[in-house]
C-alpha cells in the first residue's frame, strides 16, 4: 500500500506527462468540488482523533465531552498509577515486545515469499489463496480456532505463542502483498547483471536486492509493527491471561468512563506516530542518499 | 536531465517487460521440478506459519461445529448437525444477517463514493507529484494507528453533550439534543466509514495512477465530455481497484464485532457480535456453526468478486 507511494519517486513518470487533460490550464469546477470533498474527508479523518488528544489533557474535573475542564497531566498519571485502570504498563511492554517480534518475522518471511512468488511454481496459486483467506477470514473466528487448538493440544495460550501466531496470520498477508507491489517495481536487469558478474544467489540477494528494495522492506516493517501493535480481534481469544495493549483498551472502553481512556489513546497514538515517522523518514533518507550518490 | 534519466530507466524497464511478454508464458504446469522446489523453499516459512495459524484453526472451528456440548464449555467429539439446525432455525439468525448486510451495504456505498472521488482527486487533479504523494500519505497515516481509539474518538463529537449536538443547539436548529447520533446504527456506519475508506482509496488510487493520461487527452480531442471520460475510461479502468477495495471493506465489516458492540451501545448486533456473545457463554458448537456459515457466505462473496478481477495479476503488474 504505502510502499507503492514510497517507491513512486523512483519510477516516477516525467512530470510533463503528469499534467493531465482535465486539469490543464484553468481549474475546472470539478477541481473545487473535489478539493472541498477531500478537505472534508481529511477533517473527518483527523478531527475526532484530535478531540480525544485534547480532552486527555484535562484536570481532575474532566469529563468525556467538551468543554475542556482545566489543563493538566492528571489522567496520564492516573493511567499508570491506578489499579482501577488495569495493568496498562505491563500490557504496553508486552505489546511493544510482541510487535517487534512480529515485525522481524514479517519482514523476513514476506521478503522470502516475495522472492518465491516472482516465478510461477506448481501450487503457487494455492499458497496465494491461502494467504488471501487468512487476510479476509473474520479475526475473532480465527482467534477462537487458535485458542481451541491450543486447548486441545494441552498448550497454554499466551501472548508470545498463540497470540504471536494469530497476529502473524494477519500481518504476513499484508507484508507479502506489499512485497508484491515492491517487487513489481524491481528492475530484474540489476539482478541479471549481478549474476553475469559472477555473484552467487545469496550474494545477489544480499548485495543487490536488499539494498535496492530497502525502502519497500521498511514499509513492510511498518505494516508488521503497527498491525501487530494495534491488533485486537485475533488476540482476544489467544493472548491468554496477560493482556496486550488493545485488549486493555477494549476492557477500558467497557468499564472506564473517565478521560484516562483518552489519555491511553493519546499515549498509544504517540507510539504509532513515532513508528510511522521513523519509517517514512528512513524511506525518504534512503531515497535522498540514493539521489545524491547517483549525482556524484 | 533528471527526468530524462527517469524516462530512460522507465524505457528500459518497459523494454524488458516487452521482452518478457514475448517469452512463452510459463504456466505452472510447464515449470521445471527445480523451479518448483525453489519456489516452495522461498514460500515455506509463510506456509509454516499459515498452516498452524490459519488452516488448522479453521478446521478446528469446522470440527467444533459438529461436536456436542455439555453447556459448560466442554466439547464431546462426535458428529451432530444439531448446532446447524439450531442456527438455521432460529429467527435471530435471519435478523443478524439482515443487520450485517445492512451495515455492509451502507458502509460499502459510502466508502466507495468517498474513496473513488478522493483517489480521483489525487490522481487527476493534483498536478504536483510530490504533493499528491504527500496527500496520499496524509490519508493513510490513521490506518497505522489503533482502530479502537479512532472509534471511541467519536464519543466527544456524537454524544448527547457532544460537539455536534452543542453546535446544533447553539444554532437553534434543534431544541433537544439528538440521541440518535451516538449508540445507534448511524454511529456504527460512521465509525465503519471512518475506518475503512482508506481500504478503498489505496487500491483505487493504484489502478487510477496506471491509466495512461494520453488516453484521456485523446478522448478530449475526440470530443468526449467529462462525464463520458468518467463513465467510459476512468470507471472501467479502475474496476480492479474497486474490486480489491470491496473485498477488504466487505470482509472487514462482516467479520467485525467491536464497532457494532461499542458504537451501537449494545442496541444492534451482527453475526460476529452474536458469535462473540456465544463464545462468552461457552456455546462453542453454536458459535462455530454460525462462524462456518458466515465463512461460507464470505467465501462466496469474495470469489464472486474475484471472478471479475485477477487480483494476483493486478498486484504484481
């Protein structure tokens, strides 16, 4: 998804053909209508989120709706100190650890699968549809199946075993689909050149493919991390006795009616934004470095 | 200079693709044993994860749907269709499916309309490529944040004392706060559209970006009106993106339970939220039977959509 956009500058169409007919010369009236629609969409997309970030900074009198009642960090302190709000710190730790493990596995497995799917092989369609099935299957049903499976095998469900697997069944299809988009923009000539120069298969992967595909791999990592970190439906029946952060948020939406809930929303969104920013930033950095070394 | 370089590189790639197209297309049947082995080696880690965590759980649910229960979460292996009979005979099932279909159709219509025009705007109206990518990323960022948080973020807006009611009261349009805004079917659809429009924008954006702008110029030169261009060029050529987006939106809405549960305030239920309640009271076989039926319905819908588009071709192209 984003990989497509991230990789665009590399294969970008020269800007002259980009200026297309409907918007050549003066702007047609449709431009203004669609620009208004787009603006409204973005406001509706971000507006509500910013409301809860703002409301999480109220003081002790704060409620769930506007107007703002004072300014303080009370609800953030409350979040990490009160027993009433559950084990936020522990679940936060677990979610981060789990997301890191999921990210590493997702990048490696998706990259390999991306390599495999470049050429047709017997049974490739089967594997492909298995992956699509894993993507569209209702998460809660899969989670229950995994939970029952562990129960039947006499294994304990926990965040690092059953929930890890359940989350991978969700992040891997995304990762491989992003790899497809990334690979389709990879120029096979470079790989051929590496072979012509006597590179082994492993050398061509390590010295040619991985550096060239680095921005795409960062995008896969971004998907792996954020999809795992926010995953809920598949973890619900598989996380065992210790909650991950989204499960903690879920139980809070059912019991807690204070701005603590919003404070947790602010904290978890900050983590997401840091990860998104770091990923997109490193993609831009890689592209820039490439641009300057190509000039020099 | 730079654009010339980009043009050259692009040209090379096209040539290579044209060359590849000239090769006899290698269907799986013609692949060598060596290529088969290499392919399977590369995808084996993927298969090793999906087999125990996708195939096996589905089979477990399928098996559980045929088991009997003691009513306390214990399952007795066996083969009985009792759960299916119970699910299919219950009037509740029909109601749940109707509610689920209602949510799915409404969400699909709104996400499609918004997603299509947002993508159209970004591809055809934003002239600066960098700006287009920037705006596209602006749309995708919330996708990488928590769905639950984005859902509850509607509470301060839609609530009885929320911003929208305050504004409407202030203007004097209404004299009593509207109660249908939050904890209603309307809130459920709003939350779905809020979360899922991105799943329409991305694939439609991708297929639209591949439309050759010369086609549209040619159409204009030939005297086509804006509406004709939309109807005869843009819509047919973004069909695959629409199909992909539809698969995402339909499968997520039909498989969802927490938006329905929270945003309807318990007033509405869908097939999966009923499943969730069944699991909560340890009614595993009934829940499993209902899940199997839902999965069949989903598979039918997805394969109908897949008939219109080869999504693998679409993604790898």
